[in-house]
């Protein structure tokens, strides 16, 4: 019986307590959405979505459905040529808005058809930057199509 009275008392107190205003956000925090990483910074997961499904569908139809990085396996996944984490870095440094980064990261020019699964080009590349020359943090595709070479060659220097 005693527990019942405590629960009822707590419920009544919650109903009678005045509502408190939510604390104001810092102006810098207002620039980011509520769906950010635990540190308050935008992460690559925060920039997923947008028009990626449409871009992926278009990319998978190009090159007769074959991976544009190796040309050996079917293209089953859409790969972000410029990794989404690079766009997140630009947002966190104030060089691009979150909405602009989401739009550009998931746009058709930044998505390419790639093979997936264990040992697939999309998994090998991961978050690395594709390049025609090897180097730290870069991934060189084994047999890129002319379209893939063009996309890789058009990556702005600020993202390399």
C-alpha cells in the first residue's frame, strides 16, 4: 500500500509542477541539427540520406551494371567517390553547411557503381580517397572505367 501512495504522490506532483523552459542553445550549436555525434560534431552518419537512393540507382545502371572501379564484378552498391567523412570535416570546420554537404555528398556526380561484399571495391576503398596514384589515405582502383577516372580526376584539391 505504501508504494501505491508514493507513486500517486509523484504523479500528482508532476502534474502540479510548473513547466520549465528548455535552456537556450549556444549560437554555434544552432547551426547543427539535433542528430549529431555525441561530441556535437557532425559525423558521416549525419550526412547520409538526401538523394542517395536516386543517385545510387542511376550509378548502378551505368557501365552495364558492372563495377566502375574493377570492371570484373557486378555493381551492387553505390560508393561515395568523395567519402562522406570528408564532407563532415568541411561542415565541422565551417566551410560548408550541413544541408549543402548532405546534398553534395549524395549527389549523382559523387556516387559511382561499385562491387560490394567481402573483398569488393566499395569495402576496399572504405573511407579512403580514390586516386590514380598511390599514397597515404588513398585508394587506387584496380581497373577504373573512363567515367571513374573522370570522377576521380575532378575531385577538388580541397578534398584530397
